[in-house]
């Protein structure tokens, strides 16, 4: 593997089509303002580099990025790439990691609106994220110990697992399919509307109007704090360990709670049951 060290590149496609290079202590920056520095490259390692130009890693294969900084000017940094490993790196450009396959991200700091769209097979661990429209239409995600501050997160994702995460976000998991969340905190509004086969295990959930229009929703030993107008028009099987402010017109299934402030059944199609701690069901 050829080593390229202590250099500055600002030309268009500076290292285009590289095969088997180790780029170390380099800067991609300068007056030429060139794009696509390592586009169409293979077997590339990048370490302790400063990336301040657009589109550096498109159509790459077997790419490793470590201990580096991708600035806000490094927009759309990774598109259409495969077999990528990113660690201890700042990903601060908009639209990073789109249409990529088999990406591992660990110990990173992500500040990137529209991050991760249509990614497939992405693993993320021990990472902090700030992002709007995070992971839109992504598939086969595996997250552990990820903290997110976002808005419209995980919409239309599929076949994914989350463990020990903290998500501060509204409109999360809309239209999500075949997703399981373990031991996590989910704070925000309108959680998981229109989802299908969503399972939450020992999670702490807060915010208004969660879980509406869901199909095959399952909650196992979850906390629901300050949640109102829950489960409207949803098919749900739930065991909740905390009192719920209000439950409205569950379509089908059974919701077990220690207490509920208000049960609203004003839709004749709402056939779901609410069972309080005493064991007496409330139903339409």
C-alpha cells in the first residue's frame, strides 16, 4: 500500500481512482476548490486528515477513515460507496453517507442534516448525532449507544435493531417496518405513526400522541411518561409500567397499564382493550 503523507490537495479529482493508498496527515483544502478527491477509489485508508472540499468519497470500495475531520464544507462526503469503516471522526457536512452499503461507524461526532439516506447495512456505535431527516429509507441498521438530537428520524426504515440509545426527535420511525428497539429513551412528538411490526422492549417513551395508525405494534415493559392520546387507530399489544395520560381509540389488541388518566372511545371501530392494574378492561 502506497503511503501519501503530509500533503495538501485542492485540485479537482486529486487522487481519483486510487487503488491501495494510505493517506495520512493530509489536507484536502485550498484555492482551487476541487471536488471528488478520492472518487472511484479502492482499498483506501485515510488517517488524521482534514477534508474541507466536496464529494471526496463517491463510488469507493473498501474505505477506512479514522481520526479525521470532515468539515461543514465537505458536503455529500460518501455516496454510493461499499464496505466503509469510519472511527473517531467528525462528520460535519450535509448529506453524508447516502446510498452506501455495509458501513461501520464508531466513536464519531455527526452533525449532518439528511444523513444516511437509503443506506443499507449500516452499523453505528458509541456515536453522537445531530441531524434532520436522519436515516431516511435506510435498511438493516444496527445501532448501539447512539445519542441523537434530531427532528424527522428513521422514516421509512426497515429491518433494523437499536439498543441502549437515546433519541430526542419528533416524528421518528414513521412508516418504519420490522424494527426492534431495546432499553432506549425516545423523546419527541408523534412517535412511530404508520409503523408496521415495531417492537419496543424496556424503553422510556415521552411526548404527545405516540403510536397512531400502527400495525402489529408491540410494547414490552415500557415506560410512557407524559404521553397523551396514545395508540389511536393502532393494532397494539402493550405492557406499560407507568401511568398513561390518555389513550384514544385503539383499533385492536390489548394495552395493560397500571393507571390511565382518560380512556377515549368515541370511534365505533375502536375495539382495542385497555386493562388497568386491577385487571378490569376498558373497551368500546
